[in-house]
C-alpha cells in the first residue's frame, strides 16, 4: 500500500489523499479487509484512507479480522521493486 518495510508508509499524506480521489470516482460498493496484525498499512493510516474514501462519496464496508499467522506471499523485499526510497 505504499511502503518498503513493514509499518513504514512512504508519503502517507499522498496515500490518504489518493483514497479521497478513489472515493470520488468509485461507482461500486467496496469491501475493505483488515487483519489485526496487518503490516502493509498501520491501522491509523488505513482508517484515514477509509474515512477519506467515504467522505468523498465512496461506498465501503470494513471487515476487521483476527491476526493472521502467515505473511502474505507477495511482499516486496527491501531494496527490490521499491516504489519510493
């Protein structure tokens, strides 16, 4: 969601404002799935993105699940495929 290492979001302000734009342009309802131990987007950032999405008119529901035991298999390794640095 915009990071190189766990819990470190690159340009969080830009990320949050992007979700406002997505909410403005969204035409279908969305489901946001968030695990208790999600390291791709810390909870405060995810909440801000959700709030901006909804504020702009996006339709969304959030499902907050329990912590997952296994890491997502497609995680980006530090130094590889970095979006920002």
